[in-house]
C-alpha cells in the first residue's frame, strides 16, 4: 500500500486495497470459526470487548473503502478512528482483562491452592465496573466517529469525555486487581 501510494500507480493501489481487505476478511472468518466452536456459552467482558473490536474493524474497512473510492477525506478519517480507537482500543482493553487477573492470580494465589480456598480469576475482576468501562468506551468511540464524520464539536467533546472516563475506569480496575489480597 505504501509503495502504491508513493508511485501513484492506480492498479497497484487497487491491488493493495483488495489484498488488504481480503486478508482482513480471512482473519475475521478465522475469528468467527473460533468463537462459534467454543464450548462455554456465557459472555464475559473479554468476549464483549473483542466483539466490539471486530465490529469496529469491519466498520473501519467499510468506511475506509468508501472513503477511498469516493475520495472522501472525512470517511478516511472516520475509518482511521474506528481502526485505532475502536479496534485497537477494545482489543487492548480486552487483553488487559485477561492478562492482568491471570498474572495476579498466578503470582499471589496459585501457590496457596492446596492450603486454603483461593478466588477464581473471574472473582478478581469487578464485573460491574468493567461493564461501565465497556459502555463508556463504546459510546465514546461512536460519538467521536460521528463527530468526525459530521464535523460536530459538541459531539466530539462528549466522545472525548466518555473516552477519558472509560480510560480512568479501566485504570482503576487494573489498580484494584493489582491490590487484591486474601
């Protein structure tokens, strides 16, 4: 894609765009297969965050292709926001919800398994606060995407505020998990 943009060869740009879209679609197909073949059927915060990330990825692809074909710069900016704030943001948060509780549990509670009752990794995570973080992040990503698309300042400020609240809640959750003791 970079070589196509630098050389300004239209056929190379189209080929790079088709290859990128095809690889992302193949990736999403693999993700779909993994999620539909799993044994457990309950939904946790990790799964909802990953689902939001993949919805943002698909939306980013769609809006990005539209922006490229129609030569609409606002659409390209919205696609970039959905890719970075939506896909990457939710993917990072989702993995923090899996990795941090596991590391804390493994460090503090795994050696005590035979001596006393220890909490599960799910019990380390404050699920209500995680739901608040997820909801504010989702509303913030959507607000900023709409604000960029429609050039709406107040909506952008509301989205930025929601993203700040979401980041603060996520930081508080991680700190709380790190301080858990028996």
